[in-house]
C-alpha cells in the first residue's frame, strides 16, 4: 500500500474537517526521523506539534509503557487509582512554577485541560467571565474555541459560542499592539462589558503557539498578576505547547518569575501518549466538589508511566540545556538565511527550541507573505522535511525539533530547508 492509495482510503472515511497536512503515511519513527510506507525518509521538525520533545520511540518510554501494559492498561483513576499516577502527580506539582502548595488533576487532551481550568476558576470565584487574548489558541471544543482568538479555521461554522468570553489585544508587532494597549483593553472591558468582580479568570499563553511563537512580555505577565491579585481573579497560564523543556525551562513562565494560579500541561508531557493535566494552587484546585472533575481516560496508567519516563529522560540527558543549544543552532542558521533574503524574512525568533521564521513581501513587515509560507509547507516533503506553519497572519514557519535531535541531523534538516527556501524564493 502506497501513500496515494492510503490517502484515498482516508478521504473516504475521515470527515474533511480532520484533514492532514501531508499525504505521507508513517510506518516507522525514531528520534528526529520518520519513514513512510514507501520507505522515504524525513527529518521531523514538527514532532507531532511539540509532543515528542524526547524524540520518537525513545527506548526508555517504550520500556516504561511495555512494563505498564503487562500489569494493566486501565481501571480509571477515579474508580481504582494506581501508584504511577500518584508518583507523576507528586513530581509535576513540585516542578510547577512558584512556591505555593499545589494539587493536580489528570485529563486527556490540551483542550480538556483548558476547560477544566475555567471550571475550577468559576467554582473557586463563583464568577462567570473569562478574558483571553487575540491570536491565542486554546483548543477546538466549544468553550476553548470561544477562548481561541483566531477565526479561521478554528471557529468557521461552529457558532454560537459560549458567552462571557472577552478578548483583548496581544502585544506583538503582528497585531499592532503594545503592553499598554493590552492593559487599556482590560480596563475598558471592566468599564464597558463586565465588572472585575464578575471575572473568574484571565488566561494567557506565556508564548503564543498557533499565534506565531510570540513571547508574552514579562511586564504584561507581571501586570496581569497584579490585576488578578487586586480583583480576586484567577490567573491561568496555558503552557501546553511551551512546556516540558520546549523553551529551555521546564515551563516558559519560569523566565518571568510570575506564578500562575492554574496552569495547563499537555503535548510534551508523555512522549506521544494521550495525557494532560491541570496544576494549581491547592485552595483553588479544591474548589469543585468531589466528582466535579475527571474523565474516563484521564490519568491513563500507560500515559502516566510514559510521563514518568519523560521526566527521567529530561534529567538524564540534560534536555533543558540541550533545548537552548538546539535553539541557538537553528537561530544562527536561520539568521544567515535572513541575511541572504532580507526582503522576505522579517524576523527570526526563538526561546529555546520554540523557533519561528516570519515571512513578509518585498521588505514590508506589515505585508504577510502567506503564499511563500504555503509553498514551503506544501513542498517540504519533497525536500525530505516535516514542517509546520502558524501565525495570526499565517506567515510563520515554526520549527519544533525533538530536544534529542543530534547536531548532525539538525544541520542536515536545515540544509534541506535552506535549499527549499532558495528554490521557492527565486520563483
């Protein structure tokens, strides 16, 4: 069976809304490399959207999962719990930023973690409203779509959305907004839409993911912390894409020194196994009544076993430091490319191994080059690469290499990317 035949089979049974970027069907994956059913090799600069931070098929994760499956695969942590979940919960509550005493719940997806943050915040404050940011991505469920600050493709045709959700500008050049604009907009919401005493939570990504890999300014995070403290509002950090070493810290918010009240964890948490979590201050986490939180598969014993293996790998292989080294390597190579094409590349930015290349038209940073971005993604597989795009204006190539990638493989992939970019830039 080849890629074309498999794609035809997929299109017959999968709804078109769950499309795929590449008609490439994976047969095997190891560390930063994929092989498809036709034997073609690809260097993976997407890692399943920042999920396999520890690389594909890490031997330690395989061993942990096998050992757990031989014992049992499911009992439901809400019915008959198990030590592997308790141990992972103990470790993650200690790793979460800040000195406050913390508790955890396990769920299954990133969107589920975000929804539970809102539930917990509302139970704690007895309030209803939530403030989010333009360009944010928080998930594809009904509530998380409402929180997401970008319409296409996430919101098209799915309304009406839950009420009492308000958006403010995110301070980045792509949005034409500053920190002052963001804070002024929050004050305006308090005056014109909902009083602060009715706001349950403010949710923010310390680094915007789908929005374009824009770092949230420290001064904004500090200001949000003060606004929340002054008004009894719960501050939520969505670290789904930026967590587990992706930016060179276990969680990106560590760079700011600001402690959230609640935070989401997912993606890199379990090396590819479905698992997510909410970690937060104990008194807030305990607000919902028993049975108010949970889910059938939340805290899967297999996922928790993989999660413990991920933490061991990160420590043993010094992946936080490795993330910084990889980010520096990519930044240098991509900055060299920017110097070669100063009218097409407006910005190279990274925090650790969360790396972005932003494209413009003819030197105009306000004119997003969506066509070149689309062309690069469309032609990546022909170059032997797996690449992803993002951005509020759909003009950002994002690089999410495994933190276990070797310098040799990283440079090989970047050589392929530079060659691809040159070939398309000349058209």
